[in-house]
C-alpha cells in the first residue's frame, strides 16, 4: 500500500515521510535555523506595492521562503483601491481567488464590523478576538486555501494585532514531541467541521472531514486548523486526542518562532496561509478595514 504521508510521485529523501528520519532532521535543522525569530525580520519596505522593484520583490520572496510569510510596509496609507492587494498577489503567482460567502463581488473580502444578515454571526466581521487558525479550514480538499494576503486600509484605534506562526515550524515542534502525533494529525478523519445550516433554508455548507496536516501533490506541507471548539469535532481516538493536545500546547506556548505584530494603513501580510490569530479591537471614528484575499495558489518560488 502506498504511504499516505508521501506525495504521489515523490522520491526519497522526503522530510514528510515518517520513515525517513534523516531527511526530516536535515530539513528541520535548516528550516528552524533560517526561520525569523523577530517580527521585524519579516518586514520589507516598498514604494508602491502595485509596482514592486526587482529588489523589493526579491526581499519579499526571500522572507516567504524562510518563513512562508512577509510583511510589506508601503506609503499607500489609507488608499482603499483593491488594485493594491490584487496586483501584489498577482506578482507572486497568486491568481486563483477563492469566492467565499462573505467576500465582495471581486472575491476580495472587506474585513470590518458588519451586522447585516450575510455577515452577522461570523467572527471575522466583528471586533472580537479570533483564536489560532488557518484560513479555509472548512473547505473541501479541492478548494484548500494555499495563499493568504491581508492589506490594511484603516487600523483600529486600539487592538487588532496578529500572532503568527509558520505552519511548517508547528509541524516540527509537534513531530519532535512524538512522530506518532503527526500520523494522527494526518489521518483523513482527524478533524471534522460541522455543516453550516445558514439561515435555516437549507444546508449552506456540508460537513467537512479531513486531516490537519497534509502534503500537496507538489510536495508542500499544508495545514487546516481551527482552535474554535464549537466549530470543530475531533476523531474519537486516544492518539488523536493526545496529538491535538500537543498541537494546542505548541500554539499556546511562546517560542522563538511565535511572532506578533499589527498591520498599519498601507501595510500587508502575504503568506502561504500560515497560522494566525487576531486580538479584539476598538474602532475609532474611521472603522478598521482589512482587505483579505484567499487563493488556491501557493506563493510562486517558495
């Protein structure tokens, strides 16, 4: 039987093959050694995010290769034009936008406090804190979110900061505790997201069951996760529960690779859908506005 932990067509050495410990150790040591340990190491100053220079592009790509994410700081300020995140994403091979229910007609979501029927009840459209998660954890396997871009137009008067953790680092920290935990977290029935009944007129989104960690056909590690207890059911298995407990401990225990920061107007985060949180916030006279673009693509060249 084919090893489900090895992507189809892959050849040894493979760091995600649990029987290839040497390959894993080499990859792990290099990964953790190069990973940023301060948020400011993620920052790249750019003049115009719609038209990156070659040096700006390379600096962002370098950080994404090291950390699966980068933060760009531009002078675009509170310019609300969506061409800013769209053009920057396009420059890094992010083309296939996810059209989710809360998104605008162009598939880029305006994250702000919204109380209308289409957004009420969904935490991203409130000022409440959001726990550790990756985006699109409720999607089908064919619609997994690989890339995530956030662009700040208006910041909150207080709060609205993010904690960030590269999902590949989280994988290492769990595997180093016990490789069997990775086996459990890669089980196809590890995590179930209940169906979303919507407004009661029919099932808006069906139940979705799948692994936490998986390996794409291209050999990249992908993670789907939410810390929300009400919107997640775990496989009823002792090893599975121990693995989830370990993962949650990793997420909530500070490490050199846990980073924190807040996007200001004209700033943005581009990532391969890394783990992140959001603190609660207080709006000022101008409400907080973050554009969110989710992609089925991974950042090209990472």
